[in-house]
């Protein structure tokens, strides 16, 4: 692939209304949940915002957000230092957004793209997300929801405590 062709391919990748994001939104809408999309008023501009439940959902691409031990997050063989640096900055930005949102009292749910790939893990993941959103628990630390091919990830550390 020439540098020009690669540039065109990378420029065509969109950051909003991606297929995994649309799967999550359609499932949650069908369950009766109403939400806002890409709220710029909140740190990190969450993909889906549920004001009623004070919960936000990020649907993260495995490559762009550095999903560890995932076959979809392999680095390109060209310009490795550039990609490693870029993805590490994305990971740091995600962490900062999580901290800021939690300090504001929001619950944060992160969904990996790979957990929505096949229909078996997709159904389990979507159901787990729905249960997380509507559950009345507002505890300081959250658990990770394991699925066959991925994780609905929420850091387990408490934020804002020194």
C-alpha cells in the first residue's frame, strides 16, 4: 500500500456513528432507553449519555484505544513509533475523561469493539450494558464485565480519593 493509499484509508475512518456504536444505540433504544449522543458538554464527549441514570457509554475501537491482548489492536508495521505514541495518548485521554466524569458523579461504561463482533458475545455484552445502566447501585468502584471475546471495561480504582 502506498503512503497516498494509506492516507486515504485512514482519512475515511469515521469517529462517530460507527457500526459498533450504532449496534449499542439501537439495542438500548429498543429497550426503551432514551439518550443523547456525543455530548460535548461532558469531558471526553461520550458516545451515549443517559442523564436520567447519570451514566455515559463509550464504544471504543480496539485499535484506536489500545485494547490489550486483542487481535484487532495490532500496530501497523510501518511507522510503529508514531502509532504507539498516538495510541498511548488516546489511552491517557480516555483515562483522564473517566476520572473527570467520575469526579462529576457520572458512571462510566466502556465497550470494546471486539465484544460486539459475533452474535453470541454481542447479545451478552449488550444485555450486560443495559443491566449496568438501569441498576440502581451507585457505588464508587465498578467491576469489569467479562464476555467471551472482550470486556465491557470500567476501571476498578476509586477516583477523587487521596
